[in-house]
C-alpha cells in the first residue's frame, strides 16, 4: 500500500474519532441543556402555583379558582403545553388542568415518600397517547410542618427528543461526508507533500544504475524535506567522491604494481631462456628483490592508511622534544645526501615540546625529508627548521628541488598522486598521504608552498601539549 494512501486512511480514522467524540460531547451537552431548561420551566410554574394557592387548608374550589386565575394571568403556561395537577394530603385530586385530563400523573409510592421528607422530585414517565415521554416535577407544600397539598407540573419531552433526533441525524449525515472529503483531501495533500520523496526515489534509481552526477532540486515544501534533500545530495556527493577515489585507487594500485611485476616477469623469463653465469643470476635476483621490496612498501603503506581510516590505529601520545626527533631523522639521511651531494641544514631552537605519538612523528619527519631529498638535484640543499608559534610547534622542510607545478599543488596529498606522471621516480605516491593523516591525527595541519623549478617548502603545525585534545 502506498504511503500516501496509508496516510490518508490514518488521517481519516483520526478525523472520524475526533468528529465522533465531538458529536457525542455536543449531543450530551445539548441534551443536558434542553433538560435543564425544561426542568427550570417546571420549577417556575410550580413556584407560581405555590404562591397563588392559599396555605391554610384550601378547599377544592379555592384551589381551582387560584389555579384558573394563574392560568389566565400566565397564558403562556397552557400555550407551552404545561400540565398541572394538585393533590391534597390524602393524595386525592383537587385540580387537573384540561391538558392533563388524558394523562393523569398519579403519585407513586416513591414520590409520596419524598414528599414526606419535603423533597422536590423530578421524574420522567411514558406518555399514553404517543411514544413520547412526560417530564414531571412534584413539589409538596407544607404549612406549619403539615402537608396541605401537592403540586405536580409536567410537560412533554417531544420537542427535546425531536431536537436531539435532528442533531443525531445531522451528525449521521455530516460525519461520514466530512470523513470522505477530508480523506480525499488528505490523500491529495499527502501526494503533494511526498513529491520530493518521489524525486529522491528517482535519484536513487539513477544512482543504483551508476549515475552519481544526479542531484535532487531544492524543495521549498517544508524544512524537513529540504533537510532530507540536502542530506541526500551531500551523501551523493560523498559517494561520487568515494567511488572516484576507489576508481583512481584501483587504477593507481594496478599501475604501481604492474611495473614491478612486469620487471620481475621480464627478468625472470630472460634468465630462464638460457644458462647464464652466476653473477648475472645474482644481479637478476638483486633487481627482483628491489622490486619486491618496493611492492612490499606499497602494500604496507596501503594497509597503514586503511587501518588509519577505519580508526584501528591508536596513538600512544606523550610529551616529546621535536628537536631530538628532527636530529635523529636528519641522521638517517646523511649518507644518501652525501651520495647526491646535497647539503643538509638543521635549524632548531633549544627545545620545542609537542604531545604526540613518537613512532608516527618519526615517520612524518622521515617521509618529509626523504621526499625533499628525492626531488632535489645534485648540489642542492634541504633544510629542516624547528620553531614555535602561538599555537605550538612549527616544522618546516624546504628544498631547492624541482618544485611542484601550481595545478598539481591541490592534489599532492592524494594517494598515488605524483607530479611525474611517468612514475620514473621510486616514490609510491603514498608518503604525503600518510604525512597528512599523521598531522591531522595530532590535531595539526600541513601546508605546502612551491614554485616550479625553484623548490618546495612543507610546513607542519602541531599544537602544544596544553592545546592538544
């Protein structure tokens, strides 16, 4: 069942319950109001009779004369169909109005007991002439604590019952019609309100078919739908970016591994074509080992980044002197720098303390210095500077190497991205990605400034121990 149909049904059920309860409350209220008004009229007539009939043991003629005079003075009593009966203390009839001759009330035992206690009682009895009822008020009149007569006034409830029946029939007709109209209106409103969801469903079908460029137009229907639309579009953008990264990752991995694998296969096949001197076999094995180590390095770095992104790497942080780590990292590249005739320069203050993982910060420094030496020509220089800022430590690695073209600078921290598209260098394209993750894991940031052909400078900003969360 469509959601708009279900919404319309539930909305109709809710409206039916509300309208029915409202009708019952109104019906009960009208009934009580009409009965109260009728009872009040009977009390007024009984009080007028009480004031009109003498209190001192009136005779039958005196009562009849008094009642007749009252009816003449208040003609509305008969016009409204008020029935009047007067009884003496022995329950004998003293007076019966012309309207009540066809329907004598009589004083039941229950009413008689109440009169003995000076109680005014209200009862309803069935009418004899039709299916209606008569509302009767009985009022005992006492004089010097002695019952002298009993007044009974009554009126038909037909008008009340007809009014209530009209209200009931009106509700019986109007409630189903209202439910039908509201249900239809609710269905159309739900359909209109759910149109943005249909757009989301359509977009989902496009995405499932591989079209990640599809976006949902902004909706002005409601803040909730607009928020859902924005969230869906943001999710699509992230999916598109993730899928593109996966695609690029797969292509780069296959490219990176294909080269060493091709070298391994070519050298191995060449060695197996004919017998060769032991020295040639040794050279071949050494070359193969170099390629194997390169593939092993790529796989290890990929595993590192994968674990890091899944949150499986836990940092063992402690207070560290970044100057000591820099001196250690510089010492690792002295021999390599001498072989390329590169001048290594270390500029550091006496002590700069950071709060971080020693193993990862060593990896950070090694990657940055190695990257600088790799892309610096013979006779150049690489400098490592350690300093302080208002936020914490500043690490700067500068070189006089080949530099980075301006169009490539935004991408150098991406996996496998290399300025040299031919992959002629021995880098895997993962070092700077690892550096970026390490810096961000320490709540820091890394930036680069470079001029093509003039060199590059990587700057790392790490918070001091009291600022690191």
